[in-house]
C-alpha cells in the first residue's frame, strides 16, 4: 500500500527538502515528547525503581524482533554496529590463512574488526570488487563459488551504504552454508525500510545501528543472534545480563548463568532511561506504518527521483539491483558542484565517492520532489 506523506508527524521546516535518511533520521514529534518525559523523569531518580530497568528494553526486543521476523530472545541491545561486530568476531572461528569476505568500499564498522581479527590469527581479508553493473549478489556468489574453501566468515551489508545496491541475502546465505562459512550482516541501511526475514536468511549475526531507518536515537541499536550462537561469549561482563538480575538485593550472589537467549550479549547500562523510550516509540511507529508499506511507498518515490536524475544527465543505479528506499546516482566528478547546488536549494543529500546518495522517507511530498528537480537542473 502506498502511504500518503507523513510530514505532519515531523518538525521539518517547509523550505527543507530532507533526502538524507541514510545519514540520520529525524525524530518524530511524538518521540520528542517521549524524550522530554524521559528527561523529566531523570530529574527525579527517586521515582525510578528496580522494576523500571527491564520493561522498555524488553519491548524494544519484541518490536525489533517483529520487524525481523525473529523472536525477542534472539535480540540483543547494543550501542553501535562496531560493538556487534566485535561480539561476532569474538565468537566466530577464524584460523591462519583463512579469509573474511567483504565488499569493496564497505562501511568501515564492518571492516576494521575483521582486519583486526585477521591480523591476530594470521588470516586475510578477501574483497569483492565493485561490479560495473552494481550486481553485488552475483559477484559475491561467484567469489564464494571460486574461493569458498578458503572463506570462513562472510561479512556483508544488506544494502551498500553509498550506492543503495541491495544483496540477495537468501541466496548468499545458502551458498555460505554450502561452503561452511559464517554469515554476519550489517542491516543498518535496510532494517525498517525494506522487509528482511531472519527465518529465511538465517545469518549467524545480524547487526544494526538504530539511528537511520529504525527511527531511533544515536547510540542504540540491536543485534540478532542465531540460536546456535546464543551460548557464546559476550563482549563484556555486566551485572544486568546475569540470571536473577531483577533482584537487586541479591546482586552480590554472583551468578555464572546469564539471562536467556541473546540477552547475555546486551551492552552494559542497556536500560538507558532517556534513549530507550525514544527508540521504542520509533519502532512502534515503523510497525504502525508497516515495513512492506514503507518499502512500496519509497520504491515508487525513488523511481520518480531516479527519472528526474536521469533527465538531468546522471545515471541512477540499475533498478533491478537497488533497494527500494535508497537511491544511488552515479555522478562522476560532479560531486562537489552538485552537492553545493543541492545545499543552495536547501536539499539535504549525501555524496559518497562518485555517487549521490538520495534517501527519502515518508515525510517527502510533491513540493519536495519539485525542489529536488529544480536543484538538479539548475
């Protein structure tokens, strides 16, 4: 279902055309209200009780699980993608001369950890070159077919952060299982904007920062942990992840056991009394809109924006290979000039390398489209 513009839910000035959800999503007016309430409560810590440390976080787990078609027990609360990647690297085996597969110009949070792991054990990083046609799926599958016996970990995004080109994770996951490689996913540029099903993809770990398409605040995210890894080793040892942590009187009765499922991987101070309620409201709003409806609406919008870019002489990423919500436009060496032109028109978008990244959301309306068209052809 195509959704009407939801601009009324946001505090976006009329003269601002914000096509930059892949950079950071603005909070809704309701999230702002919820955040103000949370700040006010923080002025009165005597009104915060032991039982308040748990409910909101558990609701976040449930809501994020619904978006991913995963049970709440498989969801961990993390502060950043790098935290989740470090957790995955701590648990997944990599031996000397074995490889971690990544994409060329992949986002650094899903590269640096694997470089460090490879350096520690004498492994290597194998990089899939950028395909001329933006068909990353075929490029990854061909690499796994050719070098699968050397690859132990495949660390990929769902959608390439600069071009918006999407990967066929179901096919890639099946190939990973065939060659015996673990699959670690960065969902930051897809979760909340396009459907993804953990039951169908079945990765080992899937990690997402919450401040982009998940409508969350900075410094909160989630990590899906497959049941086969839920007995693993957490990155840190914090008290709230231990069995019986609800009983504050018994915290010094130190426990070897953890809370069930992926909770052992939760970050310390996960209860974050200010950010967690804001995050919860963002997830609730996404589910009210419906992820399939969001994807369908943004896909139709990006088709129109891609046509405008084409008319202006630029080359959008092939529709067959791009995600519905994130439009990459190949602009060659025109990046600085085009970005300056967009900024002069109060159009917010990003340039990554030689690609203009256009990332609209449901606040965009016909007036924004007209502003974008004029800025492209000015």
